[in-house]
C-alpha cells in the first residue's frame, strides 16, 4: 500500500470519528442542554468544556488535522485519479479543525468567563446555544464530507 493511500485512509477514519463526535453534540448533547434551565445547562457545558481538551479528544482532533495536512501534501505530488478526492477531503477535514479553533473554542472561552448563577447570563447562554450549535453543524458536515471524499480517494489510490 502506498503512502498516499495510507494517509487518505487514516485521515478518513479520523475525520469520520470527529464527524461522529460533532454530530453527537448537535443531535443529543446540545438539545439536552437546551432543555435544562439556563443555569444548569450553562454549568454543564462549562464542565464539559474543561473536560474536552484532554488527550483522547486532542489526539483525535489534532492527529486528524496533521494526517490530513500530510495527505494533502502527498496527494499533491503523487498525481493519479485519487489526487483531487484526497486533497478535497483532507481540506474539508482540516476545515473542521479550523472551525473548532476559530469559531467554537472562542465561544467556549466566553462561556467559561460567565457566572452561571448570574441571572443576566441567561441571555448569553441562549446566544451561545444558537451560535455554537450552528458552528458545530458546519464542522460536522465538513468532517463527514471530508471522510466520504477521503474514502473515495483511498479506494481510487
């Protein structure tokens, strides 16, 4: 098996894994938090945001990003019918990582600075739910589409 194919396969699995993580938040976690009181929902998300940046998630997230970047470089110089599938899929996978860093994490940081017991924080919580979930939907779709394209590239390589 060649290096381009291996990188595409690993990136596809990682991107699919991350799509599943993101999707579970959109489909299960955020609707559940929305059903709680603002204080309880906000506090629960604050706790999850402290727990999230640990090795199990960071290795999957950053590892997928690194492998996707390597897949882009390898596919760009390799030629072949798989090249554009791999480059496109890995770019979408990287986009999901970039959305996480540039869109979701800053909102998590703003949420962390709020006092969940302060009644005025409820409006910020409603805004957070709407904005964060939108960004999460977008990164879910990007990661899933990236996984699909990388899988096609893997099969063609």
